[in-house]
C-alpha cells in the first residue's frame, strides 16, 4: 500500500492489532495514535498505561500473560513502598518504574508528551511512530453510585466492579489533538480503529475538539475492528460498561458508536448473523477471524484491514 495509515488504539487489544500492522507496513506508512485518558500520577510519577502497553508490545517487551507491563519484571521497589505505608494497588514493576521516572523527568524539563514518547520509543528500538492523542491532560472519569472514580481507580483498584452510571473526559474540551494526530488525520489514506473499548479508549480521542469533524470530512477509508465478539468483550470491561450504560452488548452496539464516520466494520465469524444490522447503520460489515492469540493472527488481521483500505 503506497498511502499512509493512521491506527487509533488503546489497551491490549489495540496494541495487538497495531503490532500486526507494523509487521505489514513500514514506519513511513504507519502512525499509531494512543489514548491518554487513562494517564495518572503514582508516587509522583506520570504514568501513561496505554502508551506503555503500546510501546512495550511493539518493542517485544510486554508481559505475554497480561499483555501489559514488562515480561519478567520484579516488584521489589513496590514492596519497599508498601513497607513505608504507601498505597501500592497499582502494580508498577521495577523496570516499568524506570519508564515512568524518565517520562516524568523529561516532562519536568518542558518536553511535551509527544516528544517524550518519541524519545522513549527510540530508546526501546520502536521504529514506527507512536503518538499520544494530545499533549494536554485529559482524564477519563467514571461516574458510579459511590461517586466519581478515575479510570485506574475504577479499573485496577476496584476491579471494574462498580456500576457505571456515566463517563466523562475531563479537560477534553480545552485540550488540542497532538500535532502528530492532526497531521495524520490530514494525511491518512486509511484510518484503522483498533479493537479497543469504545468508551474508555476511543471515547477520549473522539472527544478532542475537531477530531470527530476531521474524521467525517476525511476522504480516507475508515475501518473499525470490533472489540466485542459473541456478546462480550474479548478482553476488559467493555461489555459490562455498555450494558450498564444501556447500550446493546454486541458488535452492532459498537458499530452504532462509529456510524457517523466508519466505512467498514470487521466482525468475527460467530457474529456473522449480525452483519445485516450493521449494514442497516450504513456501514459495510466484513466477517473475519478477529481473535488474536498468536503473532500470525495479528499479522493476518492487519493484512485483512489493509486490504480493505485498498478496495
């Protein structure tokens, strides 16, 4: 493919497809934009969970069991912090802490999150361009019966157990898309929405001023891959959240979120019977194998998505 591709992602599922795309597209032809609504501060350090998951995945360093964190990491620093009485519910490995220390140092010197991400990726040998959705702070806030929770408080500390009554993206309206995202939106011939949580991963990006309008106006082919298979999320709380927000928990429910800008929506074979309902939304359904258990699976799905861009 001679054109340029923008992949929009968050979380483990998004990183899996992004890896497949990097195996098919050169660094000149692919930009990966990552959600930062999950960012938070722990022990005085700026932590960007989705950026780190993407960076570690593309560098071949991610923990294969969880899909996040670093494989074979140790947790001696966290053990010491716990001994001192610090809250340690958010797992940060010793090597992982090195990433957050360096990010915080560079941000403290006046670098933007885009500049920091570029430097960290280069240091880990990641050749493809990974960019944050914004250099400005945007924070996903979960409304529950017991009050508002940060994304990490909800997802990690409370195990995604509280009922979700609302979701908002604090700071989004005052934020700007990162320079890399603005450029990629203008240059892309293909825009891929990776199989990521539509509310927690995609929602913060779409809430940035100008992004939704740019997607609607873009002449790029727009392809989304469903994060819901067989009536539930492949990974994570997307299904639970959709149900609690009154949304249909199916690939159709996700497609409905993207109906204003999506051209093709890729669903798994077990959901093929729902294709006509997606077509009713004005989106072309495409049936494929979207469960990515091996690297071959990720590459195959990446190739299929790119082929849709070439249709």
